[in-house]
C-alpha cells in the first residue's frame, strides 16, 4: 500500500511540474544573462494596481513574490525594487531607490548585512524619523552554518556571524518569511486581515509544501549525492534540507568574485570522482568558468540554476514567481545534474534545447 501511495504521489508531482511548465514555451530564446537597468515587476494582487491602497516595496525578488501572492484580493500594492536582469545580492542602486522606500508605506527586506544598500536605506529612515513600516523577512529564521567551501574572508550576516543568509531556498524556512510578511501586511491593511491570513495559509500549503515534496522526490531518487555548480555559494540550504552536497565553484556569498585556479582544480576532481556529466550554472552569473569545465573535463553541458534572487525579462512578462522558477529552472536542472533524467526528458517541451549551455 505504501508503494502504491508513493507512485500516486510521484504522478501528482510530475503532473504539477508539467502543468506549470506547459505555459513556459521557449521563454529563454535569445535572452541575455543581464538585461540592464529595466524596471522590476509590480503587482497588486487582484486589484487594479491604481495604488489607492497601501504600497509595500521589496528589496529582493523572492519576498516580493511572496508578498504579492499574499496581497491577492486586497488593496495592497507590492513592488519589486531590484531591476529585471539583476541579481538581488550585490546590486548597488542609485538614490532614487531610497526615495521609493521613503515614499512607500512598508519596506520588505532580508535583514541586516545582506544588502548594504537596504541597510543604508533603513538607517536613513531611522535618522529622518520616516514612518515607513519595516518588515524583516528573516526574523525568527534559524540559519545554517556557512558551508565549509565558503571563502574564509566572509564572516556571515549581522548578529548571525558565521551563518548562511540564503535560507529561502529551503521551502520550510521560506514559510517563516511568509509568516513575517503576513504580519507586516496585516499591520499595513488591518481591514483585510482575514484575506491576508487565508492567502498565506494557502500559499504555504499549496505551493511551498508541494515544492518541498517535489524537491524531496528528486533527491530521494538520486544515486549521486554531489552536485557541481559553476555558480556562487547560494545553494547550501538545498543540500541541508535534502541531504545532498553542493559544490559551488564561486566560493563567496554573492554572485561575483574571481574563480581561483585552485577552485577549478577542486571542481575537476569532483567531476572525475563522481562521474559527473552535467553541471549547473547561475542564470545571472558568468558562463566562463562553466565553459572552462566543458573544455577541460568530461562535462558535456551546463544547465541553469538560480537562488530566486532575480528575474529575466521574459519571466516578468510571463508572471513567473518563486513557484514557476522552481519548476521550470531549478528542478529540471537538478534532475539532470543528479543523473535522474536525460536533459531531453525534463521540463517543458524544448527545455534542453533552450537551456543547454545557455548564453
């Protein structure tokens, strides 16, 4: 009976993935990794976006997406401050963003010492006694220790020195941020408390729980427990949650930094020892290190991964959020790099062609 239930669960998971992927089409064709300083997406749930109600601005795409889902059927407008095509960690905006925060009713942020520009904006609010409400999505989240692969020069975040800030990659920890955003939006729009709380419970159950289950299925089916990423050190929480070892090539917290020859050497050893044929590469990161591994090792191709820290133009046009990115980008890649599926057998039709060694 247990085996039957497992098969049924797996069928539901595959169906959900394909349903979400079916609308994706050939979305990646011709898109560059960084699309320039284009305006980020906005949403007001199911309202008309006229901004007659309160406005909340978010410093990071994932939490913008959570907030806009919670704001459905309320007058709350939610805006993403990070421009399309840019990674949310390491971006340095101009002064106009601080003005946007000052003019907003609430500022959704990731906690101190993760986005320096957000810290400066918060200090400005405090110094000038601006009454923009602050919503810290990281409050109450238990952070994991920094990975052993991390550059020793990096110490961690705020009062949590030595901790990894990328907690939202774990859907269970992401639930806590949803709760934090919910409390903030309830304070912002108390007349719509019931709707906000109902939306939050629905999102946690229907989206985050399902993503968690589907990720677990992917990693449970894998014989290999090592993933080589030509990407920065943002994926440890996937490893912590699902019992797999992430080997990032760029060993700092942000999507920047040089790749040392010793890092390439270690990656080559990992690839050979684990008979790795496919690796992951950050969507918003350089392709050069991945191409070097293609040229110098048995690796046949790289495919996309993202820590949900930014969006491409076509993702905005198709209204992709955390859920859609999980099912159309990260999950297919993890299926491939773990050896569960051939590239041609995952994702929406044409996925492998779109994303194999993408530019």
